[in-house]
C-alpha cells in the first residue's frame, strides 16, 4: 500500500498542554510493524505525561513527543524480518517491550525490565519512553502486537490493554481464583474489569468498593455480589461480615487512594493476598505491622505483563467481557485537548475516553 510521508499526531507541549501537529511518518526497523491507528484511549498515566510529572527529568522538548499507550489499528507496513503479521491485519498493541537481555526480561518480567528507558538496549514503552499511539501511525516492535479476532471491534480492543493489567495482577497470586473471595477497591476501568475477570476465573464472591454510585451500579451489572459505597458505610466491616468474619482471600487495590492500602490490609484474611494495582499520587501510610502479624502478602504490578494481553484477547474472542458500558466519550484526534480535559475532570461521568484517530470506510469498527 502507498504510505504518506507525514501524519497528524498529538504531541506534548508545555506542562499541561497537548496539541495536534504534522510529523514525518516514523521509520520502520527490521523487527518493527507500522500500525495505522484506528482507536486510542486515555488513562491516568496520560494525565501525568501531559503534566510532565511522569518524567523525572522534565521530559522531551515540546512538540516532538507523542503520548498514548492504549491503541489498536491495522498493520500498514512490516519490517524486513517480520513474517508474523501481514499488511491489513487488525491488531491491538501492548505498551511494554523489555530489553530481552536482562535477568528480569529473560524470566518473563519484561514490565520490570532492568534497562527501563534505555532505548539503546532495546527497551521501549509506547507513549512513555518512545512515541505512542496518539497519532495516525505508530511503530511497534513485532512482539508487542496481538491479532484481533473479527468479533472484537476497535473500541473493545483498546480496553483489552487494561484487561491485560488485571490479568497480570491475578498472575501474581500463584493460585487459582476458583472458589476464592475477592474484594476490589476502586470502580474505575481497572476495578470494573477486575470484577468481570474475577468472575470469569471462578471467584466465589466478588465485592466492589468505591465512592461513586453510578460506577458501583455498573460493577453490580458486571457480576459483583456486593457493592459498597465507602462514603456511606464501613467497607472493611462489610467485607469481613460477608466473609463470615475471616476477610477476603484476595484484595485488589485499584483506586490509588492513599487510605485504600490500609483498608485493603484490613479487608484481607489471615495469610490473604493484597495486590496493589493503582498508582498513588503521594506517599501512603499503612499499618504494615498488621500485615506482618497476620501473614498477609503484598504484591504489585505495573501495567500488563507475562503475556497477559494475549489472554485478554482470548477472553474477549469468546464473548466473555463486556466493555461497551465503560466507553463514555469519543473525540477526533484534533479534539485531543478536550478529550484530556473531559477525562481529567470526569465530565459526563467519563470512564473510558476514546480518540477516533482514523476510520476505515467512514464507519467506526
């Protein structure tokens, strides 16, 4: 296919500013795939990128860096050594590509690559350390792409990156969820999807805790047995009561609220497991002695990993995930500034805000 020499892209400006401009089409290396981006979505990390708080050194110069790590599209070109994909394939992308030479990467922990940020050693994180998907075209390493089944449209595909994070969180447990009691703190996209995945993996009961009734209602429709508004009731006491006083086998903290870690520990049973999935804006105080005295294990995850996105695609292909209720807004790429403001200010109960980067035949797929 004939490719243009330039593309429209959303670029990071001064702190708090993101705008569209024209950039050259990125070059495609021997192991790379050029993706014609159809859909991209915003998440909390993108807000930190826009503010430049994400970058320890202040970040790249204005008007050159393209954010965006949740996106899906169509293969437009492949590198010389790529035979896993063909032009025209529909794909969803994974954000992290480890160096694949450090001890962590070789053990499968590429999200925790010891060469994080060292592009010269092969590490990349789309939209964070290298240009991402808020553009008409994006370059991905071939290992970070997953082919989409025809039954999964681009809206649903983009949400699967978040499902990959949930899958990765459950990977840390080293145990089956079948028959387990699970508590999820935070009914944002991750928490709502965690509710669904816990159900699909066989959890006995799922409790969802938050502060927004509308989101809790979505969680209830997704299969939560117990929904608790922590503004109105003692969620820790309610979870313990629902588990006959023992506490939950597994607690996922997805909110990033400073007080939530202590709540998670106190919701957990003795020898239970707490997984920290949310990112925290400030230092957290929690009674770690309670964890020690009760044998509670604490795990953490950062995004997807260990092939979790591939498993998310498989789950979606079987029709086992509901994502439409999470997608609340669509904007064209040229409206990226308004999209960010809508997401940051939660206008219209914004949950998943999408950028319609390009279309195929004028129809949303």
